[in-house]
């Protein structure tokens, strides 16, 4: 069954996902008559999600359809610490530049309970000197959680950065079974 896009090509919608970390938002639009996820926004301690959405420049309305409800439910389940396998099929990756797409797909391949360094990802992509570019691509990941950028760390095991904050990043990794040493660095056995 095809759906007709009756709201125009540039109309975006959002759904919220409450979690112990705060409220996340899934921004989506109709694309080729199916819902396509444009962005997932992580909670910010000092801002309401509606304000965060506006900062990104989205003029959105709250709306649900079964496909996005399913994704929101999966995100909620994941944030409760349970294993979830996300499909990337509904992610609108057209806003990503080519290198970023390659980085995001490589990042999506890191299994639950494991991490990779930015440098190792660069090496895996055939660009051994591009660790910083990998970090930049992940910092601009429009689909955190679904594409688990929290699984990328510095080569020494320190966390690096994360849009939801380092506290959330460490909590996500710990929920996946990753352990940290006394200096707050990922233990080497958890590197992919």
C-alpha cells in the first residue's frame, strides 16, 4: 500500500522518546511515499526538546505513523539496556557527504558491547590518516543510537566526544557490557 504525501515535500514531523537520559526526538518526513528519518536528536540537560528541534531549523509537527512508532519503541528498548538490531533502511542519508556515509556504515558494523577507535575506523575505511575526519563525521552523525556513534572512542580508550554528553556515552557503553579501567578508559579487551 502506497501512501500519498499530502503535506508537501518539505514538511517534517517528530515523535519523542522519553528515556532515563531525557527526551529524544525522531524527526521524519515523507519521502517516496514512505516515512524517512531525517534526524535523531539527543536530550540536552538544559533545554526542552521542542527548543532543540527549533534550533536545528525544523518547522515540525508532532505526528506518528506505525513505522516511526516502531523505531521509537526500538530506541526506547535500547535505552533501557536491551539488545536491539536497528534497520538503516528508513534513514535519509542524503544529507550526509560521501565520506560521512562510509564512516556511518562502518560505525553501524561495530557490535554491541565493543568499541573502535577513530583511527581504527579510518584504517578500516582505507584512509589511515583520517582519524580526525572520522571523528568529525561521527560528531555530525544525524542518527545517534541507531548508528551507534557512542561506540567510537580514542585510541587510548578515553571517550572522546558525544552529542548526548560523556556521562550518557559511558552509561550506554556500560549498558552494553563495556568495562572501564580506574582512569575511566575502555579496557582494551572491548576493542573491535
